[in-house]
C-alpha cells in the first residue's frame, strides 16, 4: 500500500502545527481554516479532534503549562519554590510569546494549570502564610512573570543615538539598550523577583507560624 501524501491527522500533529502558526503569525491570524490548509486537509477534519479553536488552544496551553515546575512546594523552602516556579513559568511563556495573552487569561478549567495553582497555594499555606496572602503571592508572581514575558523594556528603544542626544540628557546611552535587550530584560526580571522575595522574607519573619 502506498504511503499517504500527508501525515495521519492526530491531536499531537494539530497542536504542533497550530503552535508553530501562532509562533510565526500570532493569535489574531489563527483560524481553523488556516490550520487545515497548513495540514493539507479540509477544516471539518479538525473537528473530529477538537470541537473548536478555543478547545485546541486550551490543549496547547496545557502542554505549555506542563513545563512549569512547582515541585518545590512539596518541600519546606517556600522561597526557593517560588524562585523555581517563577523561572520555569517565565521560560515556558518566553518560548511562545504569542501565546502569552491566551495563557495569561487564568487557569480557567485547565486541569494542568489548576493542579499547579493548587500546589502553589498548598505549599504556601503549609509554610504558614495566611490563605489570603498566599493567594496574593501567587497573583504577584503571575504579574511579574507575565509582564516580563509579554514585552521587552530594552527592546522598545531604537538604536539611533540622534534620537536621544540633547533632548533627553538622561537617556544618552538608550540607543545601546536594544543591543543588550535580552541581558537587560533577564537581569530586570531577576531584580524584581529577588526584591519581591526579600520583601516577603521580612513579612514572613513577622508572622506567628508556630
């Protein structure tokens, strides 16, 4: 029997193709018809695997969330657990920046994301943080991570020195920021994360966790 011209359609192949299209063209340009065209199939074929585009994107979001490490919350070092979670969370988002708006919409009904949210909250409350504060800590880490993944501060500057000369005396080196954008953005993320953790450590010392 001759081999088919196109690969056999599967959820994994659809996810992989869709994520590549999102990485290349963004969420706004995505449609089930475009995915089908890329796979060289008719759009109705996709609906045998996914009810709609949102269900497909939810499945992709779950796959990305699997790379977020919350294993540290099973232990006793809540600071290190937060640090590991934040780094792996940012890495997962930074790998697919065009998916960030969808991923940032919250855990919704995605079991993978809810399991991780449960691990974070459970680890913090077991460490002695009040439930409300634990919720705010989780939210704050999300703000830090999503903000750093969705945009580049340094990359927003153009590399034309004439733009900043004379008119903006305190930005005389701003034209160099784009060249070092990745380094500056990474170090800025580390700065805000470590500053946040230092502040939490002071608050924790004032808690009665006996």
